[in-house]
């Protein structure tokens, strides 16, 4: 068989709850809430695992990382500072006549 193995970082769609040890964590798409400074941000259809007994929530690490990158105020900005081009020394004429 030539099936691809699932990456180790991905969780199955259901697994035992580590909090209550009685329930099962199921993958659901829920609304994720987080604060960004003084603003409440809501993200609908966010992947999370929820225990069917105690209600514990665990969020997908890749989705959290992606969301953090999107909410980062520096996202999309260049990390390199622009270089200023300076004229060669001595090329400026410091003895320009003044207009009077």
C-alpha cells in the first residue's frame, strides 16, 4: 500500500480528554474569541476540539499561529530598513550664490 502517513503534528478527529478522562474530544468549527489590545476579536469557523463531557476546548496550533500572524501589526511590513542613497562627498556645491 502506498498511502501517505498523517503528519505527527495533526490530531485525529476524536481522542480522549486529558482534563476529565471520561469524555472524548471532537473536532468542531466554533467561534474563537481573543483580545487584541482593547478590542475583542471574533473568528467564526475556527477549528477546535471540544470535550463532549466537560466542555474543555483546545485550539488547533497551526490555526492559532496563522491567526497570530494575521493579527500582528507588523504583518506585511518589510523587515529590512530602506537604504538611503547619499551623494558622493564633495559633490555638493556649498558656495552657491544666494538669491537676494
